[in-house]
C-alpha cells in the first residue's frame, strides 16, 4: 500500500502542473498581442490538450511517437530529454558520492578529535558553506577550467558535481554528526568500550549504521535535488543537462516541457524515497 500511495503522487503532480500551467497569464508585446496569444494557445492545445482532463498525458504520447516538444523555433524529442537527464544524473550521482563521503569523514573526525581548535573549526565550517551563495563554488571552478563549448562534457560534469556536492555535504555532515554524537552516548557504546573494542571500530561498526538511519529520514529531498537540481552549475559550465533544459523551458514558456520536467522530478523523488525506505529496512536493527 505504501508503494502504491507513493507511485500515485506522480500522476497527481503531472495533472496539477498541467492544470496550473495552462492557466498562466501570457505576457506579450502589445504590437503583436493577438498573434502571440493565438500562437501560444495553439501550442497549449497541441502539446497539453488544453481543456482535456487527461491533457497531462499528451506530452508523453508525443514523445512516444517520436514527436518533439516545444515551439516552432526549438523542439526537444525523447533523445534530447534522455541525454539531458543522463547528464544531470551523472552530475548528481557523483555529487552524491562526494557529499556523502565528505559527510561521513566530517562526522567521524568531529566525534573523534580532541583538539579544541579542530572542534571549533568543524563547528563553524557548515555555517560558512551555508552562507556562501551556491553559484560561488561553480564560478570558483569555472575560472580555471572554463566552460563547455565543444568536445567531451565529462570534465565539466565532474566540476559541476564538485560544486553541487559542497552545500549538500554541509547538510549531510551536520545531520550525521548530530545523530552520531547521540549514538556515542548510548549504553551499548559504553558496553563496547568496556569490552576493549577499538574506538574507530565502535564508531564505524556500531554507531555509524544507526546514525545513518537518521540521515535517511531527512536526506530524500536533498538527494533528489542533487540528482536533477544542478541548475546553477549547469548554467555556469554551459552543460545542457536536465536542470538547464527545465529552466530554459520555463523561461521560454514551453509548457509541455515544464510538465514533463516536473513529472520527472516527482518520479525521482518517489524512487529516492522508496530506495531510502528499503535501505532503512535493511539497516534497522532487528528486535
């Protein structure tokens, strides 16, 4: 039942977005007002089935037939969308690996260090990252690396992943450290120490898996944003990923692309949530 409830979110989001998008006011130039309105209304009817209850399915039907979505000047077919989504997922997955790796090292070192200076530095580090505008990290990397103009996108995708991983690592690290600190004060940790187990083994083998459960509870939206929400980094490095495409569609009022993009975001959120539930069930101690 939980799985069916989660999956039901996807068509509901698609329906609501389609219903809202087709009702948005159309800002047009007064000198050419009527032709622009007629053109946009025709595009809404063609791409979204304006006024039809299942109009949110129209973009997917067109994509399945191999027809492009968009206006007369710029259209995107299923291959374009798949390539853009693949690029964003590569950025997001690498960013997720980097951010989680840094978060675990941050939580471990903050629990283990006895230096007052190290503790103070680690305490303020996430706040410094939070206070830094997100585009700063991308710009700092773009200055020496440049932006993607031709050739392989992989080096620039790696740079974009690094830029998006830092803010996520600050969030994951804070959550994980708080959970780990609470675990380290529990009786079973005192028992493990009394048995003479090495401190690092106690942290990684006993406390960290339990702390990870807390991280799973709050990480789902952040993970989804990492996987498809690298809008700023993609813009800075000129990577035509899914985030770049989504922003472009919103700016150009390509309603069908907005509906498809939002539906994909909702589907990824559901999939990440289901994966987190499965991982939690696997990690949670059995009674």
